[in-house]
C-alpha cells in the first residue's frame, strides 16, 4: 500500500491553520486601524480614502485566504494506492465540525492527528472515494486539475474535479497512477476553453458597473447619487460571475 501525503514539518497542520487564520484577521485589523489614523492625521478626502482602504483590505484578505486555502487543500487531500492497484482519495478537511470558532480549532487539531496516523501507518481511511476513471489532467502553475469519476463509500458514482496541489513526495508516481486511469490514449488532455467568452462578458459588465459607481459617488458627482447604491449592489452579480468563470477556467471545465 502506498500513501501520498503532503510534507509538513513536525505535522503541525493544526497550528499552521489556526495561526494562519488569526494572522490574517490581525493583519486586516492592523492595516484598517493604520489607514483610518492616516486619513485623519493627513486630512485625506474621507470618501475616496475610505473606499480605497476598504477595497485594498478586501483584496488583501481574499488573496491571503486563497493562499491559505490552497495550502490547506494540499495538506488535507490524501491519495492511497491499495494492494489491489485501486487508487483512492480522502479529504481530511471533511471531518464533521460545527460552525463556531472552537469547533474550527478542534477540527484542525483532529486533521493533524489523522495526518500523524497516516504518516506512521499505511491504511485506507473509511471515507475514501475510489478514483475509477480519469477524464482529463490539466496542469496549472501551482496545481493540476483532474477531472474524474469516483465511487463513494456508499456505492454511488459521481463526476468530480480534484485540485491536486503540487508538492507531494513521489508526485511523479501519483501522476502516473492518475494517467494510467485515463480512457483512450495515455496522455494529458487539453480541453477546449469554453469559459473565456463568459468571463469576458462578465468582466465587461463589472467594469461598466464600476464606472457608473465611481461617477455617481458623492465625491465625484458626475451622475445622480441616487443610483450609486443600487449599482454598487448590482455589481455583485457580474463580480460573482467573473469569479465563477475564473474557477471553471482554472479547473479546465
């Protein structure tokens, strides 16, 4: 039996995740506080400065959260090849937990304990899903998007896209096992890009809403201020659409 588990110094997944979340929250509060003090200290235009500060902090939070999420994904996905040449995937982050902070912390520590057990003992977790057939493998900068069919422990089948974060020990062997399960020719498929048109249209709509919001902002006043908040709320729709198409493009769907 072969187990692919991402490397982690000392297996400190729980402390790394908890520390990462707390660090992001602390950094956001710190930058927000410094920004507010700077606005008053240098007598900057409050409307524009507050808007730029909000956008900057939000963008930083999204970027740091995505980076932490990618690291967490790599640390919690475990691949297992059993003695019958069957390849399985389990996601340790799916350990049941509640919605409060205590349950998040306790779940992170439970993931760490499971990682330690898997590092010391080669065994198949009971909730592992078997990878039956691989449809495509798309390489990205930091990961591989693997579209496949899996059989769940309950017996049901389903199509799933696995984001395989780069950095596993013996990663070439894991990719070879995935490639062996591809139908047809044994090569990586480069699927046609169907998401570009949708992403561009959504981005165009988002830019239009942003321009209208800027021109109708009280600090600019080129358009009626009454349309500022409705346009600001409506801009969420194309923004979500852009994110959706970016994710689909990244996953090769």
